[in-house]
């Protein structure tokens, strides 16, 4: 234990420190984000660090950018196609992946499946469990049908011992489940505190870079949806993945929100089954609720997250509210909903001022792209009027504050996917209409009636005439 502990306060958002507690972080201006932590006495390495700063340590030679050999990073596929898709092809030597998600969503399950698949290809793997005992991990592996698994398991939470094991066993990939349980003796702060999580993650990242082991850190998500611990964890690692999905439905989505080795916003789709997570190769229709008859308050849209178009049903319920009506959204941005309602009132003359408005994206999917705007408004007006949109109807397009309907990126791919699934009527932004001479596209969209619109009023008129 350090003898002269000096209490400081570390910001949960930016990782900055202050000597006193303040309501607002002086570095990033976030409110209520400072938590107590203990400043570490400059132990051992302190002097070295100082001498390096003075330039006594040899520094790397300067190199001209064009002369650096930029070898394409080699990736080892995990064998789980949907996970590889979000990782950008597979795990990378020395790469550090942070994977976050609600408790019970399937992080441990997925990673156990992934390391087992890698172990089978002949790589050496290590699964460090801090939350569960070895026996519990074994129990899960039986459930997954991995009785013969050769994955090495280490039930340990002390950083130094984990680092020593990494050093002695030299695995190709190590999973740390979870980073919040790991603590270091060198730090006097309590296990699980911000400074412990940050320091331990930094040590593990350094170990990964130095030895080439790929490390996957499992992180918990707070009530607010952010990875617990300082946001600096996200800056430190190469890839940040988030698990999404409704724990009541069997589908799970993994989204890459940062990836130094691949595209972001790519999503992988899994279904939780009795025997673990199974990839869903063709997820385009899983977020539809399959009503036998069209119902009011429902509108389908095609989203394009990453590279795959998916059809998602938006549901809205508009009901008479009290003096201060509520606006609630699940899977969609609430501020954007308020903005859309204002546009609807101002430009299309439809008022929801005395109504509660609830909107929901079916299946626990989260939609971040503005192309959902038009479908959200059509679902709302459909609920308000109690009139269902026709069978096989869909819409997409971004709505601007001036009431204009803007095109969605790669609109033709969206339309093709909808046509493939048998959708027959669509309201689309005018700029997304197929070009005159494009016969291949016209053939793909055969049998589909497209209504091009440029403004929200026009969309309302089209719906009235359907
Ligand atoms: P888990 O991987 O422990 O979640 P996390 O590590 O993110 O907290 O997943 C646990 C849930 O998944 C639990 O509710 C049981 C369920 N599950 C299945 O449905 N099928 C399975 O084969 C397994 C292993 C778990
Ligand atoms: Mg777990």
C-alpha cells in the first residue's frame, strides 16, 4: 500500500484529473463525472520516465512516411462469420478489442465460442475469467457443446499474474472477462475504480503491442449505455464493439463503433439459441413483426448499417396525453423525434401537441441514421389517424427542418432489398429514384410502385391517396 496517498478526482468522460471535487469537469465540461481516485506515488519507474523525457533514452530514428513498409495487417478469422464481419476480417496480431454490452447479453458466450474456434485451428488461446469460476466457464462450454475444448482457462483477477501468464504461455489470443474485475497491486485505488480499470487496460494494451498477442477486453455497460470506467478506454484500444439487442428477443447485434483495422458501423447479427450464438447470414427480414393484417402505427423502412440493407419496422403509438405530453422512443433518438414532430406540425399541418407519442424500432435494434425520419413520421400519422398503411409498404428518407425530404445514401440497394422481400409500394426521396435508362434496376424493381417525393407535405398527400 502506498503510504502517502493523495486523493484526486478523475473524470469518467475524458479521464482528466483535478485535485478537488467539482460539479463540472474543467477539462471536458461534463457534469457530475468526477469520481474519487488515488494519485499514484511515482514508484520505481518514475525516475526512468523522467530521464526519458529529458531525451536520455534513445529515440526511434525518423523515417519518411513513403519509405515505411506498410504491410497489410494480417487477420485471423475467428470462424464466426458475423464476428469477423464487424472485426473487419478477423483478429489482428497485437490488436486490442473492447467489447461492451449489458449483462447477460452474451459477451462471455460469444467469446468462449470464438476462442474455441481459434483453438481448433491450432492457435494457442487463453480465457481469463474474473467474474466466474473455472467451473462456471466449464459449465457454459458443456452447454455450447464444447466438452473437448482445449482452451486454457485462468481464473484470476490480479493484473501482474495475468501478465505473467501471458508472458509464459504466449497465447495468440487472450480474452479478459472482464476488465472491470482486474486490479493491480501497484495501485492503491479500489478494484473496479476508474484508475484501476484505466491502468490495467493500459498495461494489457502495452503487453499486446509488445508481444503480439491479440487481446479482447470485455467491458460492462452502465445504465446510461456507456462502457463503465473512463471513456479513455475507448481511445486506448484498436477496436470497440458494442452488443445490442433486446434481451427478450433472441437476436443480438454487434456493432463496431471504432475500428482501426476495418470499417465502422458494420454490424454482425446473431441469434441466441439453446446452444450458444449462431450467426444470421441473411438478417434483412428479422426486424419485422409480421402482422397478418396491416395495423395502424406501423411503417417499414430499409436501413443500411455497414454494408447490408435491413428492413426494420417502426411502430408508433399516438394517444391523448396530459398537460405535458410525453415523447418516448426506443431505438431511435428522442431529440430527433421532437424535431420531426415540429417539422410535421409546421410543414404538414399535423399537430401532436396534446398527444403522447411513443416510437419503437422493432426487435431492439438501434437506428442512428436519419434515413429513418420519413418512416417515423408516417408511422406517427398512421397511428394518429388510426389508418394502417397498405400491405407491402415501405418508406425511407431524411427530413430537413425546412420540410424537405432528402435522399438516403445508396437508395437503390435499399429498394432492391425491399423488392427481393416482396414489398410493393414505396415512398422514396425523389433523388433516390432509379435513373431512366437503368434497365437492370428497373427489372429488379419490377412490380414495385414508387412514389417520389421532395417534401413532407407531398408524402402526406401520397399516403392519403393510397
Ligand atoms: P452471457 O454470455 O453469460 O452474457 P454476458 O457475458 O454478456 O453477461 O450470456 C448469458 C445469457 O445467455 C443467459 O441469459 C443464458 C443465455 N444463453 C443461452 O440462451 N444459450 C446458451 O447456449 C448460453 C451459453 C447462454
Ligand atoms: Mg459474462
